[in-house]
């Protein structure tokens, strides 16, 4: 999966599946994003969600741990650049489309069964 490029567009049904799973874990992701930014001093937290276990960043939420159907991993932009999943020349583009991490969660969706991977920003549920 070197030099990560988005694959196909998300269809509405697939986005609905991701969103319904995201609602189960949103509070923990928001808290972790804050910790990554404040304690880790990284401005671009990213959460990788995958249908199968992967080896990109530490596992934050195991499948089924919070009534979720995906695996959730915590990382940040600089780690994905270092792992050569985002090329240095694409960093500026990524930063330009990255949304406010207090309001939106940046997800890297990886569905190995469908050969699918895509970055999406999803709003945190309102309190």
C-alpha cells in the first residue's frame, strides 16, 4: 500500500455503514485526537479504520470493543509520511483539505476485502 492514493468514491450505503460504526467510538476518537495534538504536538491526527487487522499505528479500539465492527488505529500525518504512505509532495495538499480536528475526524478507511482505501472527514456527533 505504498504511496497511498484514494480509490473509488464512497457510495451512500457504504458511508452509512462507516457512519453508524463511527457513532459508537466518536467520543474516544475525539479525546484521542486532542491528546495527539496537545501532548504529542502533532497537528494532523488521523484514525485508520480497517475491516481486518493492519500494522499501521497502534490499535486504539479493537473490533467489537465498543459495539463497533471496524478496527480503529491512531496515527498522524507525519507518521504516514515517514511510512511512505503519503508522499512529501502531497503533504501540502493534505493539509489544505484537512478539516478542523475539534469538529471533524479524519479517517483513513481501509477495506482490504474490497481493495478500497480513502481519506474522509466525518463530523463528530453534537453533544
